[in-house]
C-alpha cells in the first residue's frame, strides 16, 4: 500500500510549490488484507493534510530558520496484536487558539470549557464533523471530506487515532489498528443464561468487588479502582437481559479502557478467554447499540461481541 505514496507526494509538492522529502519506515509490516483495503483512503487524506496544512512554503520555512525542504515520515510497526501507523511532519504544527476559536464558533465547545481543555483534547477537536481551519478551501486535502471521515473509518476497523503537535515544530498523527479483523481474543462472560464476548484489547483487568464498595457520584454508581473513580456500567440494563430478583453480595466486573477513559462492566460471571471468529450482524442489525458483531461458540451457542468504545462514550 505504501508504494503508491512517493509518486503522489512528488506530484503534490509540485502542485503546491513545496519541497517535500517523504521517508517511509516499516513498509514490510504486514496487515490483514481487509484492513489494508479500508485504511488506504484515510492515509492518503492524512498525508495530503500534512503537506497542504502542515508543511509551509520554502520561503516561510527559511524565515523560521528551518531547512526549505519539509520532512514527512510515514512509519508502520507491530506492537502486540496491533499495528501502528504514524504520519509525522516538521511543519507548522497546530495552532491551539485557532482550533479553539473555530470550535467555539461552531458550538463544539463552550467559551467556559475551552481554557480547561488539554492540548491533546484541543487537537482532537479537528476530528469533529465538518471541522476545518483552512482559510481557503483547496482541492488538495479536504475536498469536502473532513478528518471526521478518517476517524470514523479507523474506528469502524476497531482502531483509534491520536494527534500530538507542537506549534511551529510539526505534528504527529498516530493510528492504532488491530492486526486482523477476523480472529480476536475475547473474554467470555455470562449475563443470566446469555453469553457475551468482551475483546481482550479493551480490557485492563477483571475483579470481584463487594456490593458495599459501590459509591454514588453525580447520580451514577461508581467504584474506586486503584485511586481512580470508575463508573459502573450494568450490561444487563443496557442489553435488557431479563433478570432474576436476588442481588449477590459480590459483583464481578470487567475494567475496560478507551484512550484515557475507563469503565467497569458489571457481569454475572466470567467463563474464560477464547479466540473467536468475528462475524458481522448483517445489514438488518447494523444499528444495535454497543454490539460490534457475533460469534458461534464451540457448543453452537451464539455469543454477542460487546463494543466497549460505544459504552465508554
């Protein structure tokens, strides 16, 4: 997939009168065919973005004391059962004030909450729907497609995208993708007689807590987990599993994470860890909340796969 980028970058640099050096690292990294087919367009978009919005014109770069040739590094590597793809440029970075002002104008954040956002949270605002800080609309990077499309494509593959930037120094877009879409490791859990599968990639750990350890904050049940306040999510309520009346003294929980947010999923019992083949629910059931697919277990039972990302949102 990386082979097509050098030519595209050369052409772009020519069109924009910029000098660009593209460095590709880790092109031998292997990834599931289905992921590669899907991830091509988002990468094209991010690279165009880096060159159009990131890298400055040669004369601007010289004024800032940078070499006139801009550097774009496209890097891929394996880590655990994930592949990371990074796009880094030494361009203008992201202007925090400009992004915040645009987000306030668009009503994405309020004036009061804006100063409280961390740099990382501000940079991630550019992934919001229809968001653009470009003064002029060019046909190079946006073409009417915002970074929100990039984000939703990556998330539909079970991946995440993070942004790091230093104003005047450059920016780094990091994409984390699962190695394969078809086989995943899960923890099987039970809710009454129903079985559900929670992907191991989202789980931090499992625990059993006493009912008396549950606290209340902002009308929500929470627990103190290693010094962090973590909200409890009762899967039975979310999936409307009919329940017997008695309440146990001990509660089994699965702590899951998305980025830096955590949640504790309340289940009846743990069955164990298993590798499963992921099946989509088909066109009729593609809007089911917090279920990303299903699998058929060895005994012929169907287990639904829990989408932890949508639960944490």
